[in-house]
C-alpha cells in the first residue's frame, strides 16, 4: 500500500510493490501532489483498475473507462438513430444554450489562456519535454506535417470558402451594413475574421494540453493520460473516479468529433466522386448519369466510410512512424502543391497584396475582435422589444454563435485528442519550440492556406456579381455559371476613353456562394483550366482530402486507445483496431439510419455534442493552465513538488459540510474569526442576517419573480 502523507510533507514515496490496491478516495484524504521520485509510468498504472497485461498486444485496458465510454457512445448513437428529429432538436437546444449563455466565457477564456502560453514561452523556453539528454523523435518536417494534419483534419478543406461566405454575408453579420462598409473593406474584414477563427486562439487548447502532458509524461514519469493534467491541482485524486471521468469525457469528445467529420467528409468525397464519374465541368455533365452510375446516396457514403476506416486501421496497425507519419507527410505535400497551384494560377500579386493587408488588419484588430461578443446584435431587432438597435442596421442575432462560438467549442472539444497526440510526438523538444510549433507556425500556415483560397474566391465572386450572375431562385444554372450564361446579357460594359465595349462574362466565372458547400472547392479549382485539368485537380484534391481524413481518424483511434489503456504509449494492437472500427461503425450507423431526403438528420444530433462537451472542458482548461504554470515552476526549482497542502480535498463531505448546506453562516463565522481575528459571534450574526435576507427574498418570489433574482444576488454575496 502507498503510505499517504497528510499535508503533502515527508520523504519521497517508495515505488509500489506489484499490484497495489488503488488509493481509497472515500475520505478524500491524503490527496496532495507528490514527487513520486523514481516512478515509471507502469508504477502509476498499477494504481488504476485494469484488465489484461501491460505490454500485451491483445488486451490491456481500464474496464471502467472503456465500458462507460463505449456504452455512452453507442447509447447516444442508438438514440440519434431511433429518434432522429427529437435527438437533433434536443442536442440543438443544448448547443444553443451553451453558445447563448456562455458566449462571454468563451471569448474571455481564450485571451487568458494565450497570455499564459506566451508567459511560459518567455519564462521557460528551454524547459525540455523529456530528460535533459533526450533528442526529438521526428524531423521538423515530419513533426509539423503530423501535428498540422491531426490538428485541422479535413476542416481546412471543408471551410476553404469561409472568407467568401463572410464576404457574401452568410448569416447576416454586422459588416453587411453598406453604410459602414464598402465592398473592399468588407473583403478585407472577411479575410481577417477567417484568420481569427483559424489563428492562435483556435490552436490554444491543443498547445495547453500537449505541453502539460509532455512535461508530466517525459519529465515526471506519469502515464500519457488526460487525467494527470490535473495532477498539480488534485494530486492523488487523479487515480480515482475523478480521473476516470476526465478520461471518459475526453474519449467521447474525440469519438463524436471524428464521427461527425467522417460523416460530413464522406458527403464531400461523394460529391467529388460524382463529378469524376459524370465529367462535371462548369455546370455541365459530360456523361449524363455517370459512367459508373455513382449517386449521392447514403449507401455510397457508408462505403466511403468503410474504405477510410480500413485505411485508418491499416495506418494504426503499421504504427506511428510507418503509418501515421508517412500518410501525414504525403497529405501535407499534396495540399502544399494544390495551394501553390492556386496562388500561381490566380492573380498572384493581388493575392499576396490581400494576404499582407489582411494580416496587418488582423494584428491591428485582434484586441477588439478577440473580446467581441455581438452583445447588441444578440438582442435582436429593435422591433423585437428586447432592447436591440432601433435603426436595425447591425448584424443579425445568431451569427456569433453559429461561427465564432461554434469554432471555439469545436477547437476546445478536440483539445484532449490533438493535445495528447502532440505530446506523444514531442519528446525531446523544448517547451518554447513546442509552443512555437503548435501555436504560431500552424496559425501562419492556416493564414496562408485560408488567405489564398479566400482571396481568390472573393475575386471570382466580384467578377460574378459585377457581370450579373445572381440567380433569384438558386437553381438557374445560367445565372450561376458564366459558361452557361447568355453572354449578350451577362457581362461587363467596359469603357476606354470616350468609347465603350460590351464584354461577355468569362466561362470560368462562377457565383460560388450559390453552390452547395461540397461543390465550392471543386468549382473554384475548375475555373482555372479546361476539362482535363479540372478532372486532374478534382482527383488529386479528393486524394488529399481522403488522406487527411485517414490521418485524423488513425490519430484519434491511437489517442483514444491510449486514454482507455491508462496512458500506455503503445496500446495493444487489437484495441487500436477496436476503436478504429468503432469510429467508422458509429458514423456509418448514423448515416444509414437517416432517410435519403435528410441524410444529415442523425448526424446533426452528434455534431452538436463536441460543442456541448466543450463547455466542461473550458473549465478544465483553466485548471490545466494553472497546472502548467505550477509544473513549470516546479521544474525550474522555484516551487517544491512536496509542499504543504490542505489535508482534506475540496470535495470531501465532513459532518460540517451538511451543516453548511442548511446554515452556512455557522461555519462562515468560525472561518472569518480565524482569518480576521476576534470572536466568531459577530461574524456569525452578520452572515446569518445576510442568509436570512436571502431566504426572505426567495420566499417573496411567489409574489414577484424579480425577488428571486435578488435572492440569487444575496446568495452569491454570502457565498
């Protein structure tokens, strides 16, 4: 048995004998963090429940975590399949509550976390993520390819049109007010908002989680597990049910996020395959019905998921260095080729000008947009009677929640998965270089990627609008594609001196905003060349998207298995296969349960879950930032690891706890007397009077609901 020491003092603990019983958490005593000098990850794992043998290729897992995670996952999936509309409505309502009520917290939290990261970047740059003589396991190129492929998955491809959507006014944001914004300033603002969504504020959760896990694993000898990110704060409690809850929450966030990506990605790949099969080019199908007869159907999308799952499983089986690393480098190389092609085929100097201008605008505007909450827009129109702007010139309610808060919730919910993976590949690097590589460099690359595609699509959109490509019913292809337009009616009246000339719209001009999300990328690429070129670009883009899907799926399976196996860096092969198949099977089941008329119905319920689960992780990330600061100070010898702490954990229920629930002024009086001096009586009377006032106000709620809010205010004052 581990000999617990109250108040965190005493000599280092001995290494535990084989198979010790886990520490009892019933009393919440002896919880204080301690050095565990000389312990290995295996020593820590012996303090947690397990089935199987460490080092086995067949089975080693935490039964509680695996059972609760798998049970919760399939329980929700079955509910989403059976009660599709009800599940989607309930999940949507929960998501709306998160984004409506906690808007301010999301915006504040990102700014606090980034300050913490820049502080440790400056203060502890040379702190090694490992022993002092450890060397990096991967080259810089392979390292960046893996972290970027894992961090953005296919989201970067799915949202290449984000800047164009912002420019066109999707969701009616505040910059659609033409009295305040002209088209040029709106274009620059659209690129800047896109940079904000894909910049450092998005990558923060990955960096915080990854840095903390890497230090604790490679310097302290803890298992590679999410539970131990809270060890600096809750100490030995990490081995108990609190730690299990953190692991289960992390697994659910990861699997639900990957399921959603697989489902939505399968739809995009389905669209691309249809284009190849039919020879689609600028609104026309060369082979009507297709050469292979590929249809946009649930069966096709399920088959795509099966193929991606098999590829991901093969990658996981091959291991980190031969599978995930190789695929990540190929995917990154292909994406770089496509990006440079767009830069050179479009108006290169214009795009470079736009990137430079938007980046400077981003740096200047960042202090404002990083705190902006659309507070007045969320009140609605003035005619709604809730206090919205009477001139009704601002943006619409809901834009902030549908975009920025949605992004923050998604980035945060993926923090456990991506952060753990980043920690796994970062052994031997310094803390400073890790923060630069996972926070600054991927943000700059995202700016380049989204900026090039965004600037190009905004230019094409301007061409289409100026020429008159503006369908009123959304289905008139002759007013979407320049190649199908009546050139005598759709074009430009160009003047030279005193003369003018009518020029019909170019065939490559397309009103991209009027296309489906899955079609925008392919039509944009097709605008630069002929049919053969368009087919080639569609093909390599599909390959790139598939590879990004595989790299995200195999990385997620790898990390989930680590978390379910108590933090084993190389979990059993059969469990890797199990989690890879679980992700694919869940996504396929959701698609199969939906009708052909509404293929996203079941996915919509699951899509909301990462955002909902991201809320509790927001609070966890605050504690992780505090834990990162503590660990850095401990490693720099500025704070002892074995130090005085409270003897009883915060959540412990003592006899006085039950008294405090009914009469909190009694213990408050005692605490105040010890803290400020003097007899407890006067303090108890003062707190008792405040408590009595709260009870009276609460009792008056029946007469007027306003008294209830006053009672809440009194409660917080007492608390």
